[in-house]
C-alpha cells in the first residue's frame, strides 16, 4: 500500500471516530487491551527477533532497554490502554460560553485534531500508548516506527487492530507504515493533504529531520539533557536518593538525569558520597577539573559533555558558586525538558522554579516523574519541549483543538 493510500484511508475514518461516543471508545480500548494480552506470545517472539538483530548491530545498552519487551511491559501496555479508557473524554467539552451585546452566544468546544502522524524510534511501547491516546481523543493515527522495532510494531498493531475489529470499529483508525525506505518517511512528512499534525519521538537527529523536512505542522518532543542541582542547603541523603533514582532507575529514557551541578560549598563533603552511591551501578562521572581533584575516580569532562544526553550509565558534573550560576548553566545547555533543584532554601527554590526555562521544573524530586501516567494523564504521546500548542507531557487534551460554536437568533452584521 502506498503512503498516499494510507493517508487517504486514515482521513476517511476521521468522520467516524470523531463523533463516536465515549462508551464506544471505552469498548474499543478494552477490546484492544484484551487483544494485546492474547497476542503476548507472538509479540514477544517478534520482539526477540528485533532485539537479536539490534544486539548484533551493536545497539547501545540504553537503546536495547527501550526496545526490549517483557510480559510485564506488555501487561503495562494493556493497563495503559485501560487507564486511558477510564479517563474523561475531552471531545465535546465546551470550554466557555459567553453572550455578546448583540445577542450572539459564542463558545469554544474541544474537537479532535483529525489524523495524527507519529514518527518514533525503537520504543514499541509507544505503539500502544500512541494508539490509545489518539483513539480516545477522537483521532486516527498513522505510525512510523524505527526499523529496529519493525517486527515488534507489526505484531502489536496486528493485535490492536484485532481489538478494534472485535469492537465493531474500523481497523484503519490505526495504521502502521512498514516500508523502511527513508524516502518513504520523507514522503510521509509531506502528506499534508491527509495528516493534520506530525509528532516525532526519539533522538535529536530524528526530531531535527522531521522539523526540517515536514510540510505538516510538527509538535516537537525533545531530547532530555536533564539536570539536578544540589544546593548548599540540600539534605545529602535526599539528594543521593533522588540522583540515584533519576540516573539509574531507567537509563534509556528522556527524563533520566544526565547532568549534575553541585554547590562548591558542599562539594568536598558531598562528592565522595555521590561517587560511592553511583559506583554501585558503575556510573561514570565526567566532572570539571576542580571536582576531579576531590574524587580521583572522576573522569575529566569536556565542553561537549555539558550538552550530551547519554542514555547510558554516564553523568556529567560541574561545581557552581550559586543558584544563579546553576540556572545560567542549565538554561544554556538544557533541552527544555526537566530540571530539578535539591534545596532547603525556600528563596532558592522559588528562584529556580521561576527562572529555569523547561517544560517541567522540580524542587526536591526526581526528574523521572515527567511522564503522562505520573501526571495523571494515563499514557502519554510524548513530552513536548516547545512552547506552542502543548508543553510537557501530552495527554488527551493536548491531542485536541477547539472550534468556536455560535448561537444566534437571526443576527446580521450591520
């Protein structure tokens, strides 16, 4: 099937999915979740094929972690669909309704975007998450996953479409582009006649490619060079627990901590403790010259390290003299994703919250919470790091737009 035919088929079903009620959407999501669990063996087998090929090709440990599925991860995918099914349907919500002096009543109503295209890398869980959120918000979705996860995605989509069919819904609500030719991907990026918005999920290279080549409006979901700043008033035990969680709980995700800033006043006491804690997970710490003098295990950092998203057991570290210097460094090198301060100083906490330019800013908590599920949105379509339309975890409301609805009783414009 050609890319154009896929787009046309998706556009054709928007008239159906855009107006079906919440009860039918819930039925479809429950059927899709049940089908995923039914197809677990086939999905895991397909995923193992992908993992074996990726390992042989030298894929990094962090990316393998993103690619690999387990029975628990498939169960989580199904649970994610059920969570989305239980969420309030945003479609049809009337946001405001006001009467004008001429008697016209003007309001705004939430409506689906239409056809959502998603281009993403080797993360097969995105396949189910994207479908669930797009479907619940009344959108058809066209997926273009990475070639490394092709067999996994094909199996997942097969069973999701099976669920839709069993619920009496058109399978073309969800479509997967299986052609791995890069020219086909570029063709997809220019399918403006049929696709209303394009969302890239992946590394900086993928996102830049989509932004540079797409003629479809793009919502950027950015990479995550996330920082944690340990202020001079920080509780050391809290700081160590948060950093350990943010860096090592799962390394191949965009909300993992990649860079540390430590106030120089506490460096001599804190850095040996930090090194001891991170060594339990064999984390390499690439630090500035002064920090390397305090802990001999540290590796000298380069300028490139301050802006790197490692997705590995590596973290950069720099000493600073103040919260102001920390904020300046973060705003220079971050990717506008998630940033945290560990502090017991209220004024420093407020200054950090007010002046850091990022989608999510934390005080005394791990950056790993920047996630649609953790924010109460169910699954997420991605973390938007841009400032137009949506910012931060994108749930159901972020996959809708609005239209004005106007009630009159015969008014004409003079």
